[in-house]
């Protein structure tokens, strides 16, 4: 029995101190909460963040969009294709660059998204605490920035 307890403690210690495992677990949990909070039909949360970036940066280039969202060009093309098909964004060629802007319908979705973001923050703040939630988000953001610069 003692051996089993030692292994369980070792296992717990490895899992607790493994950033990959802990971050993945957290991501799964926050994704579940987000999907419960957001009700945008077949638009996954990632698409909504793209809409937000386009809202703040009208006529943003696809390259800038990829940089701001930390996504690959092929992913952004797939997202933009879907958003364009849903008439939420438009594409305009400017030389070799593609400029992306929101449509009126995209503006409406953005406004709904902002309301949902507040609901999401309130949901996880009730569980984690308001200040802890803000600090955790800031810490994760800073850590991601450091990792991206070094990789």
C-alpha cells in the first residue's frame, strides 16, 4: 500500500509541475465553459476573435491577422473563407495584399461577441475569483509572448 501512495504522489507531482499537461487541461476546461457561454451557431470561438481583430483593424492584411492571432496562413485562409461565405467579412485585393474588413452583419456579430465575452469573464471569475482571473490571463499572455519570441 505504501508503494502505491508513493507512486500516486510522484504521479501527481509530475502532472502538477508539467506545464504542458496543466496548460492542456486548463485549455480543455476553459474551452468547455466558453462553448457553453458563446452561442454563435457553427462559429467556433476562434472565428469570433478573428472578427474582433478585424473590427479593431479595418482593412487588416492577412499577414497582420496571422501575427495578431498567432495562426498559420493556411488557418487564416480557412477562417476568412468561412467568414466571407457567411457574409461577415469582405476581402479586397490591394496589389499583392489581401485586405479584410467587417460587413454590417460582421459588426452585429462583433457586438454580440463582446456581450458574450463579459458573460464568459463573469462565469470563470465566479469560480476562480476576479483578480485571480485577471492575473492568470495576464501571466499566460506574458508567458506565451516569451515562448513565441524564443521559438
